[in-house]
C-alpha cells in the first residue's frame, strides 16, 4: 500500500499539487486521471521520488520516504518497477538483454539465474519467441509487453505505469490493460497507472483518483463513475458521446 497525505508541490511559485491525500491499494490497479495540467504527472513523479513535495508525506507500507536514509531509499527503489510511456527500451539490446538489465544492474545473481528469470517473465507476457530480436524488429504492442516484463523481472512490490497505452491501437491497448491487471493480482503488487485513456478506466479502474487543477476532485471505482453526481468527473468522463450513451443505457436498466 502507498499512502500520500496532504501532498503539496510548487514550481516557480505556482502550486501544482494542492494538499492531495489518497491511498493506493495493494493487489489493485490504482488509476490517476485528469486533464493536461491537472497535476497527475507531477504526482506520479513525486511517488517515484523524482519530485520532492514541500508539504506532506508519501509512505510505502508504512515507510515514510522523506524519513529514509540514502541506503534505505536505494533499497526501496529496488522494490519498484516502472513502465514508461514510450516503453524506453534500449535499441541496441535484444529483448532478452532489455528485460535482464535491472537484474544485471541491481543484483549479484549468476548469469544463468538471470536468464531463467528473464525466460519466466517473457513467457508470462506471451513473448516466448522474441528473445533475440531488437526493439525495432517487434511491434509497438510487443515492445510494451517487453517493458512490462522488464518492470516485473525484479519481482517488485510497487509498479508504476505512465500512459501505458500511448500509441497503441484500441485492441492492443485492451490486451496491455488486462495484462497489467492480471500481473497486479498474481504478484499482489501495488500498481499505480497515470492515464488519459477512458477505456483503461472502464477496463481496469479498481481505484481511481481524479485530479483537477491540482486538487483531488473525486475518487472511486469504475462502477462509481456511472452513479456519481460529481460535476467535475462527469464533465471529464462524459465529454465522450460513447460514455453518455453507456450511462443513459445503464440508467434505463436501473429504472
């Protein structure tokens, strides 16, 4: 579990995060949504330790990040997996080498142990025949699965995903969503996803926080979205005609 309390962050005198408090639950897909400029990327980077809030605390299963020493912070980072927006694979490395990179960097495991772990996670993301290919030889969806495999190769407690469906077609995006959701449950990971994809919200939104102008304007589940009267989240979600039709249909069924 990750808990944030009263987080405030400013840049150049402008407050971007304005006292946000939330809990990201273990074994669930926790989504951060909001319009551009709402503060969701700054919040994600704060969770990752890239930004340091001026006010508030971030705790990882009771460990308050700002109170950890450098050794403890390094240990915590080894418990974190990250899926970047553009996959961020090394072009000159094979799929196998990309996935094994965190193990070579942060462990003293033997080469055979590393390869066994790489084989296992590549099998888990359904990439059993791509070991020796380089990123340019595989599709965008396959690259994303490689990125997920690399993120979980170290058996993390916490998984962060920044716009994991960026650049993917709708069908492939659903595959990636479901894969992240399945892995979250199987490994009992605290997964936090920064996304603007409303299809992802409706597919895997077990816990959703909605930011607006640096404030936590709403939180709930994908089911709660169809029932809420919160104007901020309604305006954001139902700007899509598709979601207007879905909500209208659901309201008719309830009647």
